C-alpha cells in the first residue's frame, strides 16, 4: 500500500518536471491593407492625434503634480508665493486646453459623431438629444 501511495505522490511531481508541450503556433492574420491613399492618410492622422493626446496627457499629469508639490513645499515653509503658483496654473491651463482640443479632434474622427454642439462645440452622437458636455438641447423646434 505504501508503494502505491508513494507512486501516486510522485506522479504530479513528475508532471511538473516534464517540459510543457509547446502550444500550436498562432496563425497571424495580416491586417487588411488600406484600399485608398486617403485611408492611409486618415489612419496616419489618427495615429498622430492619439500620440499628441498621449504626450499632452503625460505633460498635464506631470505639471499638475509639480503644481501640487510646489504648493505643498511653500505651505510647509509658510511662504506661499501666489505669483509663482498663478504662473504655473496658467501654464497648466494652456496644456489642458491643448489636451481638450486633441480629444475633441479624436472624437470628431469617430464614425458615430453626428456633429458639433452649437453652444460649446463639443462633438455629439446621432442619438443624443442633449449635448453630453454642456447639456444644450440638440433637438430643433421643427423636429419635435
């Protein structure tokens, strides 16, 4: 009986020592080639917009942390310089505006964007009755 138990106990260990069977090689599908030069240009523009948005988002995050760190350092030393904080906040606001513009451009490139809000110029979908950004009614009197 003890031999049987020892043999059963060794089986899982032996399985672990054996190399795992190699998985079947994955079949790589070739991406569909763009049919027209304008599709290639559109994809390149979209990729550039995404890269620009990512760079701006990273810059915004670093600047925001820097502004918070600067305020903290000033506060613990009891020497807050509003002129410096205001200048850093203005720079952060410019980057935020650029980031918003890049995100809006990406939203306009979406296939389901129906147009721009007449109030805030934010893109909206075809099924939207109100602007998702500002809440402005997108339904005209004639279509009610």
